[in-house]
């Protein structure tokens, strides 16, 4: 495991926002993405009967719906050990294959740093 102090301030911010969304909404995952202008979008898991999205997919959708054209970074806080292929694909669709994706545990400790590629 890696402490989030290994991240720069902007990346620590999105991990913190993702963790807050998870806790505040009582959902399995929280996520945050940062777009090309530095704006952040924060979301939790969506689990409706007719619509199911991971927190990271929801955050990417919010960025797109708000006019973002690219992503600088993405973070998800989850009990999972690695970001899902579907989450990485959503980030890759908007940010490209080199966009960093950070996965932190519920305590905020960074577990994995990968690219969307």
C-alpha cells in the first residue's frame, strides 16, 4: 500500500473528494475526476433498477455532461483491489490511454496507480 503523500496536491484532492463522496452517500464506491481545465466532478455508485453505474463511470459522465473534453486524472475509493476494466475504459474514452487512475481503499490509502490504457 502507498500513502497518498506520494501524490501531488491536486491528485490527493481528488482522492479525498472520492473518499468523501463514498462516506457521505453511504455507497460502495466514491470517485472524482479532474478535467483539462482543473474542474473536478465527484460521484458515488448509481444503483437503480433501470440504471447501474460505478462511481467512476458516473463521474466521467458528469464531466462529459458538463462540457469537459479531456481528463487529467481520475480517482476511485473502493474495497476493490484494482480499478475495473469498465472504469478504465470510461476514463480512457474521455482522457486517453495515459490518463492516471488512482485506486484508494476506504481509509484513503492509495492501493494502485495505473493508466486508463
